[in-house]
């Protein structure tokens, strides 16, 4: 773990008004404690079992963000405590989160994942699917979820122009969706984009949450 690098990243991000999701997947609890003691509050995990174990062992002041693909049958395990779910890719997943949130007397904050990369393998919805989800009566009947913004992952490439184009496209979709569907809902304000390799590009294009793992914690 690299505390110096962590501090540098925080000071790079802060002028943009963005926040850091420290992606601690596969990393030991001791690393998380060290960052927590330096003031970090948001940690990102992509495996439900690992996240739940860390939640139980670590300070309750931590905001746990679920960042990767989430299986419907595992939602119940994180519903009692998760602070934000970044990667909603279907109405079915949203319905399950709503159901489990209701059981826990909570409203769970979620981001819709947009497919912006060239790769076929990355999860997410295209803009048409996002709009049809937001237009559907089923979505409007959900009382225990709150859509707080959008999330995306750029193509894994050295081509910074390509990555910039993808982030710019996501930002412009974010602005359009906000105006069209959330103009009366100030909580729709998060744009989760950027990882270790491309967070600087993401910040220039309006990211409000950057998800950084290996640059802080080392290779996995
Ligand atoms: C692992 C992961 C990250 C962090 O990746 P790094 O390259 O280690 O910064 C960000 N977002 C998601 C969805 C991830 O799964």
C-alpha cells in the first residue's frame, strides 16, 4: 500500500470537487484501516462475500460501495449496509435491490451502468435501454431505491483520445438524462468514471467519483 500516492491522488481529485472510491478488493483489512485512519471513508469492493466480511470487521464509519457486476441472488447480503451500488445493468436487478431495501427499511442509492467501451465484454446498458428503463411503469413503482447518477468503464487502451471520447459521451448522456428525468431531483448528481489508468481523463470530463485500486494498494 502506498500512502504517499494516496495523498497525491486525493490532492489531484479534490480541486475537481470529485471524491475517491478506494478500490480495496483482494486487499487486507489492515490496508483499509490505514487509509481510514488517514481520513478515507469510501471503499469499493466487487465481491459480495468479501465486502460483507470486511464490513463486519472494520469501522462502521466506512461507506461501502459495490462497484462491479452484481448478481441478483447476492443483493440480500449487502442490502443492510451498502452505501452505493455502482453498476445497475437491468431492471430486474433494480427490482431485487428495491425488495431487499424494503426488508431492511432502507432506501438504497444506485447508479445505472452505461456501456461506453468498445469491448463487447464490459457490462452495462446502452442509452436506449437506460431511457426505456426510466420510462417503464415498473421502475416508477419502486419506492426503496434512488438513482443517483451514471457509471461507466472506458475501453482498456493506451489511446487517450479514445478514452476521452468515451468519457465525454458519458458526460453528455448524464447531462441529458438529468435534464430529462431528474430535473427536480438534486440527488441525481454522481458520475462514476475513471480508474487507476484513466482517472485524470475522467476528471477532465466531469467525473464526481473515481474508482482507484492498484495505484493506491499496488497490483492485484
Ligand atoms: C477493480 C475495479 C476498479 C479499480 O481498478 P484499478 O485499475 O485497480 O484502479 C474500478 N472499477 C471497477 C468496476 C473495478 O472492478
